[in-house]
């Protein structure tokens, strides 16, 4: 796969208690075992009691129950192996076992920190807004907050285990990459491509900028449909700014190099804007579905607050995916050639330059791409199936044309 020599590590040895006398290790084993069992039984009892007693079904005890579950998980990750090390003197742990332990350590640890902050917010609302507390902290809201406390842990845990050096040995570090896509073309063809892409880029940039300015300036265009269209135009501008300027510089100035950090930054924002755009297109399809299938409830459902939340929410899937995929890929060692067979830093051509086992990353990348593309596509397909069915029920041809024309901006 690449030039260089290194030694792969198959297992690790945990050395913390190895130098202690047998009597001290036995004493530590009993001490930690008692603490572990008390913690396990105490948290299990909290969960059972707060579930069984209807008087303890308040938000405070709901969050306490979730905290107890996280505490059990956190202890299960660390203590059993530690006890085995003390009792059986089994100080080895496999490479996969070590990675798994580290992953869940970060996952439960981060989730616990976020949940503690959520519990503090719950107490703030209960004391500072006691009259509104039952409304603010209703069953649905507290369930969302409890689920949301897990989300920061997943990208951090993933990055944590893959930021660790994967191998020992010597290899040549890559400080920059060379974008090879246009290097073999004659000068005349490259000049023609430069002019073509420049014109397309300027038209796209001006067109999307004009959409944003017009929909902001005209009060008649402050409807949800144009609000989402404005957001889509902003994402489209960002997406093009990430790729096209460097591509034009490559064609015009023959500057085919891009720094390691520049490549990582380009890939990060490529994923961020790309994922956000896919999710926003699904949101726009849902907006059209509500407008056509529920026209009377449309102003209530798609109020200003809801559409703002949907627009902001369209960004969220992009951050963890861009962070995990970019950081994971650029934590691998690069050796040998630094020539990227593409006109920008996309994941597949950069991955070919890695000199390590990338099987797990490739599975993640494929699954992530399928989910990001397929889920919005399915939502769009479902929305337009329902829209088509609703339009076909309209008796007049004029009504059908009017209903269908509202989808033109999205299509």
C-alpha cells in the first residue's frame, strides 16, 4: 500500500498495579469491588424506584434516572477489567478491546457531563419559572433533552480513538498534496476550461446572491418557501466557494499544490455544506407537502419559529459527519506519493494515499454517505408522492397548475 516500515500492535499491557505487592493488590481488589457493587446497586435502585413510584415521575427524577444509567455504563466500561487485572493478574488487553473501552469511556463521560448541565437547567427552570415549569419541561421536551445529551459523545468518542497513533515506525509525512486532475491537459484546453468554469461560477454566485437579496427586500417573498430557498442559496454559495476558487487557480496559475491543512479544511466544508444542503432539500419538500396537503394549517405549522428551527436543524447533521470523517481520515499516516487524482480534496482520492488499514473508515464512509443521500431522497420522494396524490384530487386544471407551480422553486 505504501513505503515505510512499522510494527503493528496486537495488544496492550496495563501496568498500573503490576509493581504492587500481592497483599496490596488483594486489598485494592476488595476495596474497589465493594465500591463498585455499592455504586451498581445504588444506581440500579434509583432507576427501579423512580420507575415504580408514580410520585417520582417528575422531570428531576427522570434526569436522575438517566444519570444513574450513564453512571452504571461508565463504571462497567472501566471497573470489571481493573478488577480482573488485580485478581487474575491478567494485565493484557487486546487492541480492539482497548479501542472499545476508550470509545465507551468518552461516550459515557461526555454524555454524563452534558446531562449534568441539562439537570442544572431543569433546576433553574423549576426555581426561576415555577409557574411555567410543567409547560416548559413537559414529557416530550425532557425526552428530547435526555436523547440530545448523548449526541456530543458520539463524534468525540470516535475522534478520541482515531486520534491515537495507529502504528510504530518511520514513514514520510505529507506536508502538502498535488491536485492532478488537469495536469495532463494542454494549455489551450485548460484556458478554455478556466473561462467556462469562471462564467458558470460567476453566474451561480450572482444568481444565488440575487435570490437572497430579492427575497429579503420584498415583503411579499417572506413566506416559508422563499425563506428555505434563501437558505439553500446561501448553502450553494458556500459549497461553490469551497471548491471552485482553488480549481480556477489550478487551471490559471498552474498552482496544483494544496497544503495539508488546506486540504483538510476544504474537505471539512465540502462535507458540511453538502450534508446541510441534502437535509435542507428534504425540509423544503416537507414544506411543500404541508402547503399543498394541509393548506389551512400551513401558516400555523410553518410559523416563523418552526421554519427557523428547521433551517438551523439542517446544519446539525453536517457538523458531526464533517468532523468525524475529516479528522479520522487525516489522523491516518500518509506516505509515498502525495498526488491526489482529483481537482479538489475529496475523501476517496485522498484515502488512496493512506498507508494504514482503512477498512473501518471505509465502512463508516459508505454507511454515512448512503444515509445522508438516501434518507433525504426518500423523504423527498414520499413528500412528492403525497403531493402528487393531493394535486390529482383537485378537480380544476387551473387549481392543479397553481398547486404544482408552488413546487417549482424546490424542483
